[in-house]
């Protein structure tokens, strides 16, 4: 019976978090990203189907060039250890590896549009969620609280609703849908890996550095791959019609890449992928308007469950390993130990137990799994802040 008030206090505390503007900022930003990824998928579906030019790699090249023109130029004007040349010498090969994965992820997802339906691509893209969960634990040392586990479960129930709604869809005529499904699965896994590395980069360095190096190396990799694989298509393409679609696609990709980097600073990879699930519903709505897809009542149930999971997950931020430098977070996001010390020092002894019950959700027993060792190859991919500082001192 004594546990009942504690459970009620936890629920009341979590619900009170929804009244904070910072929580709603993350939720709104997540839905903006979801709309952008929805628009990107729809435009990409048009580009990769006749009569338009089929450019799985080439359609992302303007996006990388746009990033290069803005953020790489920004880096070029920096001086010292944060300048473009110093960054390339110090850790340029890591960004090159990231860009190789990112270009291949975009290529696989774009190629999948030629073989399967837009609905299947949306559903199979949900494979990125379990991959993001696993890699967040292994790479970032994330500790999930029970509220996060519940939120992910509710979101996956929403995905199940979409699967049930589309289980009777007809196969794609004249195409090998299995090939498209496999391409989509591969692209979703690579997309999750890229997002993990993106979060690791923006929290260890800064957003401008990540976007600048992504634009630089992404332009080189996608440009070479485009010339090798799509040269004939480039020569024979009707650019009058294709450019009409490439322009809004590039804008959507550029805004998504910029805003997702900002989103990952305060939330995380898992929260991002959960927010993108609502894009499935938006795609279904546009699919009914553009592709004459059938309406199903489970669409609304799926959207409701997905958004409920997103709201629940956004209530509490996930603690992460110590390899992410604390100064990269907002100054008001203090560690749990600091919060406890502040409460104990500023509260009289008789009120200490009462105040500590408010933060009972921060107990180690309420998290899953335990934080992993941060001295690993994965977590030092971009180099911790201490490693980067030590390298700079040695070089000097």
C-alpha cells in the first residue's frame, strides 16, 4: 500500500513536465522534422519513377553542395584549432567514413522507390528504431528509464496499427518488391548508424563542424559515385522537369539536416526516430490525395498511439555516458548528482525526504540498462573533449 502514493507521485511529476515550454519545443521541432522527412520521401518517390530521371545518388548531390556552400564556408573563416584545415587534419577521416555511410543510406532508400511502394518504405523504415535503441546503449551509454521503455512500446503499437491497416495491400506489378524491401531495410539500418554518429559529433564538437564536414565530404563522395554510376542518366535527363522536383527536395533535405542536428543536442537519436514515426501518418494522408491510396480507420489509431509515445518520451531526457562533454549541453541541464546536492544543501533536514521523493524517478533502479564503460572504440570515434584538448596541447 505504501507504493501506491509513490507511483501516483511519479505519474503526477511526469505529467507536470508537459507544462514546460522546453518539452513542447522538442515535441514541435520533432513534428517539423517528421513533416520534412515526409515531404522528402514523397518527392523522392516521384523522382525515382518514370518519366523523371532516376538519380538515386544524384538527387542528394545538390543537398551536400548546399551544405558545403554555407557551413563549410563558415568553417573556412574560423581560425585556430576550430578551423577547417585543423579539423580535417585532426579527424577528417572520421567524417569521411560518416559521409560514406550517409551517401549509401540515401542511395539505398532512393533506389528502393523503384521497386516497392511508398507505404512499404515508410513501414520498413521503422527498423531504424531498434537499431537506434541498441546503438544508443552501446555507443552513447544511454540509460533508459521506465518511462522511455513505455513510450517506445506505445510507439511500436502504433506501428503495428499501420501494418494491420496495410496488410491487404496489393503487390507492386512488374517489379521485384523483395529487392525494394531489402534495400529499404539496409537504408534504415545505415540511417540509424548515421544518426548515432551525428549525435556523437554535435555533442562532442558543434553543429557547424558536423554540417560543414558533411557537406564537404558528402559532395565529394556523392559526386564521384554519381559520375561512375549515373553518368548516362545525367546526359540523357530532361532537366526542365527534374529540376522542378530537385529544388524542393534539396531545400527539405537541407532544413532537415540542420534542424535534426539542433534537435539531437537536447534530445537524442531514439527520440528523433520516434518523432519521425508520425511521418508515416502524414505520408498516408498525402498518399490518399496523390496516389489514391485507400483510407483505413487504423491510421488515426496509429497516429494517436505514436504521438502519445512521443509525448511520454519527451517528458524525461535520457542520461548518457560521461564521454559526452557536459559543456555541450545547455547550462540549465545539470547532472542528477548536482540536483540532489543542491536540494539537500538548500533544504532543512525535516523536508529533505519529502523533496527527494519528487526526484525518486532519478534512482538508478528506475533506469535501464546501466551505463556502459565510456573508454571504448565507439565512444572515442570523434574523440572526447579531453582527448581533443590533450591532442591540441601536445601539438602546441
